[in-house]
């Protein structure tokens, strides 16, 4: 059962550069969260990001603000 869980999780995280919709504009949810993270980090938000760029920026700001889900970093 643990093996199935690991296989499922390995497919759940995909590099944003490989997303088929990565070139589309960021979503409303991404924009909202980025605004919150950018404000906490004291950074300006580029609202013209793609979905993939927004995802990467979220990861960066989560790490910077300590809001990231992965506390091992």
C-alpha cells in the first residue's frame, strides 16, 4: 500500500516548465496568493506572469516567507 501511495505522489508534482497550460495567464487563485506572499515578502508582483512562472514565484516566495509546505528546506 505504501508503494502505491509513493507512485501516486510522484505523479502529483510536475515541473511547471512541462505543463501543457503553463503558457496561459496565471489563475485568479495564483494571483490572489501571490499578492499575499509578495506583500509579506516586501516585493512587487508582476501580474503578467504565466501559470508556470506564477507557480515558480509562489515556491520562491513561500520559501522566503516561511509559508512553504516543505519545512525541510
